[in-house]
């Protein structure tokens, strides 16, 4: 079960919440954190892909011929917002192995908290694809908004945003800048702290995933 408020969907499935709690625990080691992120991203992918366009095709079952449901349209595009987005990307790709993959490299200037772009490589024909942008943390929303800006400039019109944790400030910023982009997350946390981290949060997702702290 999930509950949605206008363009935000919080996936409150028991498995999602249980895995997220272990990820939040600062004693959880890197390898376990990474494995849980992969598992939770598959469960979130199930929700973010709800409502994909369908068509039918004729197949032969062992019993008879039937007209069976199958996905319609161009392969969807998964866009990882580097570097932490790669943790979500891996799990989603296991569920949708035929997806096209792109990367947006943004880092946060620690002085201004504004995003700076350093890499951008995305699949062709974004205007014909469902585009799912993934980043574990929706904190200030600045880098997410910048990434969506770039994807729209590249032609994307049907975009969804998938994250593990969201802060109210980030959700508000996204709603203001991109009201047409629905957000799917495992938790809406309390707030941002004075340095732009989500509270209670789980720390820096990239550092915890890659063991760089």
C-alpha cells in the first residue's frame, strides 16, 4: 500500500519500511547498506512503474493461443543522478533490464549549496520514453530540479522521480519547479538541518554506499 498527496507518493509497504530502518542505523555496514539499497530500489521500482502503457500480443501457452498483456512503446529511460543514484539504478535495472540508461553528474557547491554540472549523457528519443530519474536523497531539491531541467532540455516530457528519502523542503522545491514530475519515495522525513542534510535521514547515501567515510 502507498499513500499519495498530489504529486508525492510515499511507499509504506512493510518490507520497504523495515529495510529502510536498517539502512538508517549508523551501525549498518557498507556491504549490507548497499544490498538493502538494491532490494529497496526494486520495491520502489514496482511503485514508480505503476501505470506503464500496455498493449497485447498473441502468444501460445502450453494450453492454447491467447492475447496477452505486454509493455507498450519505447523502452523506458533510467537516469542516475551521480554518484549516489547508481545505488538505486542497480536495483531498478534488475527489474527492468531492457531499460536505456543515462547519467547526470551534479555536485553540490558546499558554499552556495547550488548544483554544478560535470557530466551529462542520456539515451536518444527521450520525448518518446518514460524517464525515471533516480537519486536516494531529495534534500534541498536543488540538484534534483537542475537534473530535471537538463532532462527537459534534452526532450523528456514524461518524467518521474524516484528517491529513498525526501525532506519537505525538497518536495516543495520540486513541486514549485516541476509540478508535472511525480515523486515516489520510501519516507518523507522531518526537515533539513542547517547544512542541508535530511533529518533524521541516514547520513550521506553516497558515502555509506561506497564506504568513502
